C-alpha cells in the first residue's frame, strides 16, 4: 500500500480556528499557495510515475480545489480525479462555524466532556459524528485502496488514519496537529510526514 495524503489548503475558518466540519468553506490565498506547493513537491518526487497513481478527493470544495491545484502543479489534467464521499471531514453538527472559546461560553460542560474523551465525543446535532464514527468511513475507504494513491482530504480523516494504522492511541490521534503544507506518506501501514 502506498498513499500520499494531503490535507486541503488553509481556509479563513482554519485561520480563525473555527470548527469547519462539512461546511463548504473555500480556500484562502494561503491555502491556494499550499495546494500548489504540495503539488510541486509531488511532481519533484514522482515525476512521470505520477500518472500511475489513483487520485481521489473528498467531495467538499476546499479539497477539490486543492486537488485541482495540486494536479495542475504536477502538469496533469486538473479535472482527472475522482471523489469519494467517505473522505468527507468529520461532522461537528450544530457546532460548525464556532470557535472552541465561543462554545465554551455557551456550553462549558459539553466542552469539558469533549476534552475528557475527544475521540468518542459526539457534538450536538442530528448529523454530528465522533472521530470513532469517522474512522468507520475512513476504514472502509482504506480497505478499498488497491493501487498507489494520492488523496486530498481533511485533518479529521488523517487523524482517523493515525488511529486505524496503530500509530496513535485514539485520544492522541484526535488531538494531533495536521499541517496543511506537508504531505503524509503511508507505506504498508507505516506513516511519515514529508
């Protein structure tokens, strides 16, 4: 198994530390630059071999724009990739759009509960998910990876990979910092940042 995982470039909500989840927030200028630079890195590393990879993205706009900028930087058709619903970010339900300090003022007991068991915590809202629930989707996608893959997704998806591949304990994975200007290489179950 060989997967290059790329988190989408920065959005204004990332810069403001807002829970973004499945809200479709576009890349900002920093995010566009990050996407292009990650594509240039992959182009230098893979050269002509890049065409042998499966390119897959979360269906959200910020990941699709990241993928298209990445592919353009690799001198590939920017639209020649597929999307997979299982790669969407974790849903923060009715908390999406808020910062943690804002939520702490509204619901301090819920924020305290999240801090104690972040992996299993489900925010309020009918469509909300825990990282554990997210990991079921990501695990199903991971089982279907059958060829070298370049994937553009989200911080939560990468956190789920850390746990699924045994790199981190659940709550450690849920709190892991996931950069937007680096590429995660997964080879036969081992993980490392490039």
